[in-house]
């Protein structure tokens, strides 16, 4: 499409988390920043995974809300409320390392635009971390960045 490379279109101010961060904090971060996921990096700033809203939702789907009925303006729990409360506490105790995706797609900062766009389409990913030769994080490219590069020249 054009002569741009990954480092020309990537976002360089990347929000990251580490493996030990709590899922509660990550969820709050995603909400606050209005983003769908963040790279997980180690102490050397090397990408070791991605944690996304999908990863969190997959874990949350196993927690079932209790069946209730409304009786004279009061709630009567038909299931074990304590069980549901324990399940929520269990999910809240998870760390990023427990839920992150480790089979991730990255691109090099020198990769050309067309290759990056095609990788994202073929792999059906919303974001790809951009790394250097040592696999250290340099930026991130989201689908928004691809569209912006295509139509905002």
C-alpha cells in the first residue's frame, strides 16, 4: 500500500503490565484507558504475553449469578449465594500470569506496513506488539493504527 514500516505507524506510549499484576487492576486499567488489551512484559521489557478483555471475560463466564425471586420487595436467593461470592473472590485473586495469552503475534519495528496489516488480518488479532531484534517492546499497532495509516496520509 505504501512505504511505511511498523515504527512509522505504531503507538510508542504503550501501557503495559507485568505477570504479577492482579486481574482486578488490569480490568480497571482497561476501563479507564478505554482499551481492549495490553502487552505483558518482563523485567527486561520483553514481551511475554498479552492480557485482553477477552481473556478476562472467558474466566468470568464460569461464575454464575444465583437465581433469585423478588418477594414483597425483598430478594430471596434460590441458589447458594456464598458459593457465588467465593467464585467472584477466586476470579479476583487471579494474576495476569494465570489468564494472559502467551501464544502471541509480534512484529518487528522494521516490518513493512502491508506485512503487518496482513498478519493482523490472517491471525485475526486486534493488536500486535512491535519489538526490536532483542524482542524488547518498542510500540504497539492496533487496527485503528492500520486504518489511520491507510486513510490519513
